[in-house]
């Protein structure tokens, strides 16, 4: 596993840049993902997505499906892509400190 | 990534100047998947978990790795007669050479099925045949070295085990089985890919590839229940883990989680509600056996057996009559070709008979598991479903025979019979790329990851172009399939090779055409797209700019 040093913190990340542990997420991690994902500024809508994702993951041990994410935030998929150019799975989940989904998806 | 036109124009089938044994394997970016994380292997008690990358010089192999592989080969040559025969009988006629989608898409000779097999066969000759021991390289034999091992890893994870090549082999060599053994040998050294190892570990732990726990599984289906109510006006509650239900229903978890499979999942739910309300047939879901797929097939026979067992354990626990299996791909190869000798016979279940029509599913006598399109086809034949195919009139549909149901289980007619009864516009792709000759999506057998996109787009080229052909010829806008990996990967492949085409499962088409007791007047299908307006001719509407999906 590779490590990333940023704002005085050290993170272990996988090949796609996802954090190794859900619990290692912190505000500095968000800032790091902001820079690698090419996001200009983290606004309230980014934060809302992160909160919803982390909350769902804590309850269910899995990221919400895109349609649930869309419904519970009120953001259309297109808008989520505007917020996170690499999409809900690769962008938003990464910022929220969730692992990548696997299987037939 | 280069665009599809450029990719097609750059294709070359000129072999390298050097002999294949002297041509070194160069790992190319986008053509391989990431290595399995140690935690996945540890969970399965699989050997030699390690934090590694295939690009590392040192693969952290145990000192006696060669012994392990050769001993593993010996064991398997004794255990699997097919493996022994397939190692011995190839005459290198070349009939399979240009049948592989990966060869067609890459032009790399080591993607010819004959040569892929030769990678392993050369070591077999060297260590297990007299001629090979005496003649050496002249006899097509070579030493097992670290470079050979790395070559195996690269090319055995560039085969989707789709078995198209085996259709053309005059000897009936099943090259997929050679890949299967090749991967099994690599797994003896902990050399899997993460996209396979993770679903395996999840499935063993929670019952499905995604790692969906029981409460989350119910939560997801509840979400669909709300969505279905919005579209149809009918609330269709499902039952879970219900003891004494008539049938246990098992679907791939990809349909529960990922679009557009989720619409197929809603299709299953509508169908189950319909069967309960109209015919009194009780189908239940399981939150324990919540996966049809079996990534064990891509790992080792042992892993496959361990993962397959749960379906039958759950069917026995719930005391159902038999199992109804959904639109899953490789599940059907495992069920049809391995289950009976692996975990069977499942004598505690009944020989499947359709309770509504009396039809005996003779082919499922031993496995006790019926494919949903066989079941649907039978219901339609006996007029047990009230259907209005005109609701799908905006769709011009073609059917992608998903490799494993087609070649692994012989499901060829039933899907077509169902589609033709729920859609008015059905067009076949050219005959040399459908039915048992179907072209793979290029992403099966666990290669549906994100990092190997080059491999996926090259391997999917034949399928993509066949779809594009019917798109240009007939205006086909919908590609139906019966596999969750297909539904996950074909949208990306279509985006690349045939951008006007959407992907769906058959159950979604059925559910959209089904007239449900108490439903409101339907104006939209499950995707929220408007149903064709009755006053417009399909062909005319298809050309109009306000046709759904046209803008953007």
C-alpha cells in the first residue's frame, strides 16, 4: 500500500487512491481528495454528500446505491458529477473515506 | 484512452518477429487488474496473502514456489480428466485462433486460445510427458521460470472463460477449463486479482459479492418498493427468509445495487408480486443466500464449492420446493456443470415442476434450480401473464446471449421467446455472434474492474460492433441481456462502440409490459421514461429529437 503525506497527516491508500480504513477519515483527508479530484472548493453540497455517505455506511457497512444517494440528497446524478467530476463512486465515496464497491457492478 | 474509430483503425494482426517462447511478456497499463489484497485471502484461509503489485519485480513468492505449482499440476492432472485430456490432445489446427474476442481486439497472438493454452501446456510437456522431457524445446516444452509464471498471470487474467473458442474446437477442448486450472495454480501462491478476491471474501462473509448485510439488503428492496409504487400505484411488499414459501428466489447482488441492474431487480419484484396476487405462488428472497454469482469459479474449484453451498443450505432451511434463479451469468455454469458433483444431489428439494402450468423442467431435475427465462417462457406459453407489449414500443431490442447461460446452460430460445412476447420490435445481430457463437462482453470472469479499461474496450470490440451494426441498420436502441456483469459493463462498452444503445435485463422488459391488477394508468416505465405515445409511429418517433435519451 502506498502512503500519502498531507497537511501533517499520513494516509495509506490503495491503487485508486481510496483510504485504507473508514475510521482514518478526517478533515485533512477531505482536503487531500479535493486536490487530487480537481475540485475547486468544498462547498455545502459536497459536505452534504459526504455526510450522507458516511452515515449510510456506518449503518449498513456499504455505500448507498446511486439512486438512494440521489434521493436522500435531492441531487440528480448529473449534479453529483458536477460536484465530483469522477462520479459518486470514485469521487464522492473517496472523499467520504468509503472503500470501492466490488462485484458485478 | 483513444476513441473507438482510432482503436479499430490501429488494429494489426501481424505477429511479432520472434518465436512465441522468445517474445517477452510486457505488462501494459490498462490491460491488467490490481493484485488481491491480503485481507481478502486471509478471510478465506487462502495461501500466501501479501501486499503486492504485479508491476513489482519481486512477487514475494515462497522459496519452493516451483514445487508448489508442479505439485499442484500433478494433483489436478490426476483429479480432473478433462485437464489431462486437454493438455494432451490439441493438434494446433488453429480453428480457435481467431475466435477469441481478446485476440480480435488486441491482435496479440498470446490471446489466441491455442497459444493461451500452450503457455501451460509447454510446462506440462516439460514435466509430465516423456517426449517433452527428451525433446525439450523441439517438442514444445519449456522450463517453468518466474517469467513463465508472470506470463501466465498476465494472460490467464486476459481470458473471460467465455468458451466461444471451445465451440469451434474440433476436439472439443474447453480452453476456459485451462484458464480455470491456470488461475487455480496461481492462487496456490496467493496470486489472484482483487476484483475477484474481494467479492469472494464478501460473499463468504455476508452471502453476496457486495458485502450487503441482511438489514441493508431489506432496506434496498424497500427503496425499490417505494419506487415501484410511484410508477404503478401498487405497493408490492416482498417476503424475506420465509419458511415454507413455494420457491426460493436468488438473484445476482449486482442487480440489487448497481444501475441499470436495479431496474431488472424491480422487474423481479413486480413479477413476484404478480405471481402471489394473481396465482397464489409464494416466492421468497433470502438475506443469507443473497447472491447468484460465484466468483469462486474464477478462483478455484474449492472456493466455488464453498460459495455454491449456501444456496442449497438456505433452500433446505426454508423448506421450499425448488429454487428460481434470476438473470445471472456464470451462476448458471456453476449450477449446470458443477453443482451436482460438487454439492449435490439436492435430494431434499423437489424435482422442479411449474405449479401454475404443470410443466416439468427436466433439465433442472438434478440441480433443482430453474432459470427465470425458462420459467417466464413457460408462463407466457400457457398465457399466465397478462401482457401489453405496446408499452415497450419505443424500444427496438436486440439480445446479447450472455456467455454462460448460452454456452454453459443452453439458454438460447427462452430469452427470445420472452422478449418477442413483451416487445414488438426485436432484431437479431448477425448469426455468427449470437446464440452459442455469442461474443463476450469482454469483462466477464472477474475482469469487470475499472483499472483494466483498455482490456475491456478491446475485448468488447466484436460485441460492440455487432450492436452498432443493428443500431445503424434497424435503429436498435436497447440491448437486452441476462447477466449482471453484462448489465454492469455493457453500458460503458456501448458508450464506447455504440453510443445510442441502452442496456437492460429481460425482467425489466417483462415488468414494463405486465398488466398488474389495481395499477394506475401507466405513463412512464420503470426508468421514469415516457411510454410511447399511441398516436406516433415507432419508426417516426425514434427519429424525432424528443425521443428519450436523444438529448445529451
